[in-house]
């Protein structure tokens, strides 16, 4: 069959070297939430597709442990996260929710 596998090059993110004392860590690693729509967490990951990197932002309800919003883009910017949050608001309504991200 002559199959060939090609791995894309590694993708490097800048690592934060300084804590931000002006932005308090309200969640403080308390991930066991007992009520839905109280705490949402967000993260961005990258996916190799069509010969280049794409970015996926996800918003997860920590109680339900389910994705409540997501967005896909060719750039990892604030608009990507905003779109994911807007989807979460559409799915769950505008809640008095804590959103935590790194």
C-alpha cells in the first residue's frame, strides 16, 4: 500500500513566566463544583488541518463537565474566545458565572 505518515512540526506557545498579582485567582484550583452554570473554564488548543495550524477554544461547565461553547479559527486571538463564550451564553443563557482560564 505504500502508506506514508507525516507529522507536522511542533507548535510552541509562549510560557507565562510571571504571575499576574493584579488578576486574582478566584477559583484557586477548586474544580469540584456542585451546581451547574456557576463556574466555566476555558482553554485553547491547536489542530493541524489542511496544511496549517487551526485553533479550538472550548468553554466547559465544571459541574456538568461538558462543553457548553466552542469556536474554531485560524488565529488564537481574543475573538476566538469571545465566540466560544457567546455560544455558551446562547446554550445556557447569560448567567452570573465565573469564567476561569489560564
